[in-house]
């Protein structure tokens, strides 16, 4: 890479780390930049997955206060994230890229609809089942939904955080900030297991990995400091806005 390209990759890593911590879809910043440096799509994808792990961990640490009392829930959902992440990583190398690219915009769009109407759906669900214990851990529906979302995350992580937030927002009685904290942990699990698999079967660009890792770690802390100040309405609006941009970018690729 030229010095200019290295600076661009580092800057993309900072931006992706911050956005991933608050919402998700940081891959839509780093992935095009990596392609612009001459990397192949698969090499860019696996290098990006490994490079973003420090940012995921940094963001989760930044939200450690919101993680208190959620250990059991996180442990349960992390099992689904792990299974889904490794499955998605295998599919990345086994399937043609067009297989998932066709459904990604639709999937993200559906998630945005869920995020937008989540307060209404949650209110109705609480009214119809006020004592349902599944509202505390999401039940089988949340576990299966997040596992499937993690399959997509292991394949191509853009907007997986938005999907997580939409599912948890509807199925759990929690504040948006506490859901963001859980989302950060789950994304870290998916990226870590996918990257571990890629280490044995795919080629990385280690310069890109190092630059994104350094940038995303910094961005994760910045995102945690800023994102914690957002109200639920502002956070929901930010998720929808970034999600719409994500869909447009995916359709134009």
C-alpha cells in the first residue's frame, strides 16, 4: 500500500469502529476502501473481519456498565453467535458471492422496518403477555433469529448489528443502550470465530489487518463515549439512517 492508502484504511478503521459500537454497518466503510487498494473481495472480507475484532472488543468494554446483570443472557446468545458465525465463514468460501448479495438489501431493509416499528410491537407484546418470561431472555425465537443473523455476519458483517438490534428490541424488555452493549459482544464473537476459521483457510493482507485493528480500537472507544449520550429515539433514528445508506450502497455495488 502507498502511504495515502494506508492512511485511508486507518481512517476507515476509526470510522468503522465508532459506527459499529453505536449501530453497526462499519464494514460498509472499510470494505470499499480495502477494495480500492487492490485487494480481492474475499481477501478484503477476511482481512476486515480480523481487523475489526479489536474495535468490537473496545466497544464492548466501553459499554461495560450497560453489560452488568446480562451475563446469563449474553452467554446463551453467544452460543448462537458462535454457531452462526462459523457457518457463515464456511459459506463465504463455499458459495458464490452473488448468493448472499441478492438477499442482503432485503434483509437489512426488513430489519430497518422492525427497528422503526419496534416501540409499537413491543408495547402490544407486553400488553398481550405481561408475565411472559420469554421477554427477559427472548426465548427460542430470539436465539434462532440471532443465530441466523450471525450466519450472515460470518459471511459479510455489514449491518448485522442493525439486525441484532431489531430482533432484541422487539423480543426483550431492555433499554436501547443495554441492547447496544449486548450487540457489541455478539458481533465480537461472530467476528472472532469467523476470523479464527479464516486464519487456516484464507489469505490475509496483514498490513490492512493491522491498520484496521488500530483504527477500530480507537473508534470503538470514541463510539462508546458518544453513543451512550443518545436517547432511544435518536439512537433508533441513527440506526435507520445508517441502514438506509447501507442498502443504497449495497444495491450500487
